[in-house]
């Protein structure tokens, strides 16, 4: 673990040694957010709403989209861009009964919230939907409900979906079976630009919310920051705050930020080729 931590710090220095501006979040700011992880499932919905408010969203901008007779509740914040071309940025906020759900997936929710904070301070070509999905652990129910609710006449304007799921252990990778090839190609370019270690990996039996979009022909990708011992701490009592390397979370945020900035420069028609 000490060697891994050193490698992460080296990657952080190589990729992110430049000063952080006011728009981008710092590692310390992300750490404060991750530390707010509620271990009680009943508290997580309100905690997500509070988190977006802390990132600058007004009360009326934070909506709860309910499905299946209020059994599924996604938290959504929208940012209107110069065009209607839309990118969805999401992470699930639910957890399994075991553990605190700090790694899986309060780290992802924290990254999404800080990405919202960054993009709300910018003039964006594309419009953005930042969403915290409900009931991923029960079969991607929140993301599937969101996709199903997209009006057919609006389908073409949905360019891409970026999913953040479980960070705090290692450098960023994408989950191959839940990621579209064209999105993986863009991620490879982002890694080259940042000079940061990145891979597209297959984890047997794993799934993520990006699948709900990928199978419906919306280009999608899941980023994560785990290692090959993920089964030792995910969905178990070991999923707790003390296991998180905050540099890994910060790398996840900066990698996703660079990736989404690349999406900004690609037309929807080219993404959905």
C-alpha cells in the first residue's frame, strides 16, 4: 500500500503539478466532501441534496426525479449551455447494507458534485445534467428509469454519459464492459494529455450505471479508481472512510474534468457516429 500511495503521488505531481485556479476544486476541498459520507442509507438522499447546495446550486435547481411510485429517487441538477447538446454526468448514491458506502460510492458522488461546481462557473457549449442515481446496487434501477424517461423527440441531443463509480484506492481506469469504444478512445487521449496512468479494464461480473445508456446507444463510460483487490472492501464492512486514499479521489476528479472538457469540443453527431 505504501508503494501504491507513492506511485499515486508521483502521478499527481506529473499530471497536476500546476497551481489550481479558483474554478477547479482542490484535493483538500474534495477530502472535506468525502468525509461527509453518511453510513445510514436513509440519510443519503438529503445528504446529496445538501452537497449540491454546498457546491453552489440553488434550492430550486436541485430536483428529485421520482419513478416507480416514488420507489426510485434520482437527484438532478441541470446546467444550460449555449446549445441543447447534452452530457449526463452521474454517480449512484445508494449503498449496500454492508459497510459505510464511502468508497462505493460517496467518492463518485463527491466527484460529480465538484464537477458541477467547476462547470457552473464556466460558459459551456453543451448543456449538462448532473445526477445522483438511486438503486444502482439493486440493478441499475435509477439510471435505467432516467433513460426510459427521455422523450424520443429529444433523443438525438443526448450526446454522452460519464459515470463515476468508486475511487480512493488507485489511479483512474474505465470499466470496459460498461464503456463505449469511442468514449474509451477519448479517455486515452485525456490520459496522454495529463501524463497519467490509465487503463480500460474488465472486472468479471461488474456492472455500472453507464450500461443503461450504452445499451440505448448513448455513448457512455464508467471511470473508477480501484485495484484488483476490490472484492476485499466493496460491498463489505471494509468499505469505510479509513480505506480511502484522497489523492486517488482527486485524480479521479481531474481526469473526469479533462475528459469532459474534451467532450465539449466534439459535436454530438461525431460522438454518436
